[in-house]
C-alpha cells in the first residue's frame, strides 16, 4: 500500500568537525539523503561548528507498506558532511544516520512527540568519530486533504537568506546574548583568533563571529584584553565548542597556521551574576 509523506529535516548545527583546509578550518555543508531524494544545506565558510539553522523539506515522498510499520519503523535518513573546495569536488568529512519521528494523517500534532526536539547524532569518518550533528527529523503523512492539512511551518523569517527556511520556532533553541572575553598574559602572539557560529574571520570587531586578541608581536597589558558578542542557546548543553587558532602573519597578507585548540565546553567559564534578591532575603531573614 502506497503512503505519501513530507519529510522535514531541521538542520541546526554541527560541532567539532575536523579541519579540512590548511587554515585549520573547513567550509562545511550537509547533504541529506532520504529514499530517492537528497538536498543540501548552504555552505558556511571557515568554521568547524557551522550553524546552518536551515529547514530542508522533502515533498511527495512515496513509501510502500502498512501504516503501522511506517510509524514504528520508518526508513533511515543518511546525512553526509562535506568540505566545499573552490576548485574540484567537495571533500567527504563524515556521515551519520537518523530515524524521523513519524506522524500519520489521523494523529494530532501535539506534545509529547511533536514538535520533535533537537538531538545530537555522532558523525563518523570510517571507524573514527568526526564530530556531532544537532538536528531533528519528522516524517508527516499527507492525508486526503493534501498538504494543507500538514502542520504550518512557523517563522522566524529571514529575508536576507532568500528562499532558505530557518528551523521553526519551537524546535530551534531560544537564544540569548553572550559576551566572550579573553585575557592573555605572558605570551607574544602574532594573531590569536577565537571562532564559532556560522563562520570565522581572522579578526573582527565586537558583534561578529570571531575575536582578535592581539596583532602586536610584543603585546602590552593594555591590548591583551578583547571581547566579542554572540547569540548562543540558553540551554548550555547546546553551546558550540570554542575553537582557538594561532597563526603567523607573513608578508603580502598571508597567514600560516601555528596551532589550534578546542574548548569543548564553556560551562565552567560562564559568569553568573550573584542573586542579589536572594542575598537580600538572607540578610533580612
């Protein structure tokens, strides 16, 4: 028996990808395969933790079998990560697998199964781990009423991204503004960049997705403190790692990677202001 579905792949973020380029970064994109269809996210340049924040919609997916079998044991989704090269074909970076949450046409789209929550999927390159994918997948049966009976895709809208759909509200994380501050002592650093989010820049100003610490070969105490702001999920478990690169500045604007380091969790570095109300209550009590 033929069943017709719509697959929604909520591709939010990948993290801890390996560096495919000599810069110590990659230009990653994801390709999602389901049955006979495939789609790609956009390419994000110079990052190891791309935040695609992109919804891929697969229409008119035809499956054959009993309805209860489709719901309990849907086909597997294959997700592959690639590094986009300016010349030649893209380089394979890793692969992972997922199963969608299935909604049949006679079921209600409501908690606790819907909307689906973002989950981490381990990415593998051969037998080695190659990062994690943060995503959610749902397979919605198209009933007699057609696509008009499917749950609507709720914003946010981003006109600057054109036809690219962002991950809908209710699935995408709630974001808050964070400020990352870095202080380096007793080091002579040519260029120190901290990168995360959608892409990286060798040096940027506050508000962009990177942080220049110092370009002075003999830094003083006055120029060793830098900061940058970034929107990050309120859920600390969803914070991307912090990637730190040190590069050597060469002639004619060239840079050579000296080394890199990844801070996998920022949890212990988060500053939490003291609860003044609680302190006042303790004093008055």
